[in-house]
């Protein structure tokens, strides 16, 4: 057995766009927390190492006030930054350009499901239940709904379409404690709830599925009236025309999209939280932007 392919390269800037690139995306954020004394915080906001070679400008985090920061790679290969807020308002921000192929998510309708005994070792963790993916509570439901669906791509697509219809999107009803089983019963949520439900159902059907977070702007689609936010989708491990690999699916939109920029991957939202604070940190500002820009667009230096 071979390890599942997942490129890991350090973040940085690229002298030239990736071969075949025909799109530039401007992305970034400004996020502020009010803290009440020294508060350690871990951020996952850098572009995932697998996309670092596409960066045209730095995606380095800027902190206000200036404090020491240290970068490390977590157990899932995501880039994390840790700092200690001295107390008061702590704001982090970034504004960068990244090259993209402009191609929609890969489509491989003949991709087949891989028997559990033939999966690579590092894919097995994505068959197990996790904090928000309570497979033990949805296994029976999954098999009753999808047990007769053809294995492979068609079964995953059936799960995606079903989850998309099961949950009603409502930004005002976001709940950081909602699990896949809760979303199944409450039938309401935001993008993370769609992803958690689909991931859980795939795992119940012995299909490795991992949760992803990142940027997804309204590129090639009508503008969404909801506030811009980071997005959540998921990936499944199937044997496609080029061999076994991870494929992107999106239960929130149930459509192939253009311009995804992944930040982090993990078992569920716990592993890819944009921030984890060890002490009280109240959200005071949250602005995210993702948009396509012209080839001659120049990003102004940040002070």
C-alpha cells in the first residue's frame, strides 16, 4: 500500500503562476478579538501548503498589536500560527493574490470506491467518527438511504445531493456545537453543517472523507447576498482515471465550483478552526474577501 498523495510545500511567494493558470484571485481577511489578559491563540489562516506554489504575494499574517508569532505544521499538514494576545483588541489580517487554473472541481464519474483493506494507512482515519461527525448515530440511516446506490462516484454524488436538500441554509442559525446528527434532525445550518453531514454519511458507507475549509468567492456564479465568509466543503478518496486520489465535493452548493483556495483539511471543523483561543476571546470584527481580479491588478503594499 502507498500513502495517499497530498503535496506539502512551505508557504511563500511564487515568481511565476502555475502552468496553465488563467485566473488571479485576491483573498484575505481582517479578524479581531477582544481579550482580557494574556491569551494564547492558534490561527489556521494561511493558504494550505499544497497551494503555496500558487501564491503571487505573501499570505503572511499581520498582527495588531505586533507580538511574537511562531509557525508550525499540525498533524494534518496544515499551517498554524501561534501567538499570545497581551489583552485588549487583537486583530490579525492578510491580503494577497493567488493564481488559479480557473478550472471547476474535478469530475470523474467512473471513479470507483476502494475496499477498506486496500486503502492507504493515512486514509483510514477519515473513516472514523469524530467530534462533529457522529457516524455511530447515522450509520443505519446511511445504509438505508444509500446501500443500493452504485459504489464510487455515483454513491458520493447521491449523498451530496441528498444532504444539500436535507439542510436549509440560514446564516442566522449558525451553531458552533451542531453535529452531523443534529444537522440531520434540525434540517438547518451553514456550510459546515452541510459538509459534516455529507462527510459522516460517506464514512458510514466506508468512503474516506475529510473536511476542508478555505476561500470560495462568487466566481462564475451569481453573487450570494449573505456576508462573505470562509467556506467549508469536503474531499473523498476514490480510484479515478489517474489512480487513487482525493476528489472535491460540496454539499452546500451541490455544484462544481471555480476558484477554491483551501486553507486546511482535517476530520471535521475541530481540526481546521480558523482560531482556537485558550482564554476568553470575543469576536469583535470579521471581514473576509475573495474575488477574481484582472491580470494587471496590483496589490497595494500594506502598512
